[in-house]
C-alpha cells in the first residue's frame, strides 16, 4: 500500500501507508477489543473474528434477499375471502400474476373537477406553535365602511 510520504520538521521522511501496515495487528486503544484492522481480538491479542467475517454477518442480518410476492386485491371483502381460503402455510414460492384490465373513462377529468369543486377539504386548526404561526399569518378583513368624515 503506497501511501503519502511526508517530510517532518527535522527533514526525515514518513510513509503513513507503511506505518499502518506495520501496526495493523496492534491492539487499538479503547474498549471495543479490536486491532487496527478492525478484527475482534481476545485478551491475548488472538483474532476471534476477522473484519470480513463481521461485515458479511452484518450484511446478512440487515439486508433480506428473500422477497415474497403478495397478491393485490381490488377490495377488502375480496382480501378477507382470500385469507379464509388460503392454507395456513404455503409451500410454493413462485406465483403467477394475472393481468387486470382497467376501464378508461373519457370524461374522468370532468368528474374529478366537479367532485373537487363540490367538496372542499375541512380546515384543521393546529394547536401550539404551528397554530400560533398560522394565526399570525392569516389576515381577517373586517367590513367597516367610512363612519365619519
């Protein structure tokens, strides 16, 4: 490993890469029980588990490679009926997927616009800091005409 070579104040050369390679089996300072490479070591500085073994174990634990396909139902009633008819344990890992045909409505945009215009969303009043900020930002106009000239 060719690392950077530095020159000290006294003019000596210092190769950090070679220094790291020389000291990689030295016990690291701290309470983790590892050497400079990252291997777990015991009290006699013998390697218990290597760095690569630890990383493969970590990735096996955190990343699940087994993906299971779940069916998509059109309604809750259909899902409940399917759950009742399914056996408790499935042995098959592969499932075939049936394509679903969708109906396309020509005037769907007009229907959406009328439903949005008819039903405005109810305004939620926030409490706490968010409510105070919203109240400060909102301006209420009062209808007051000229009372006196």
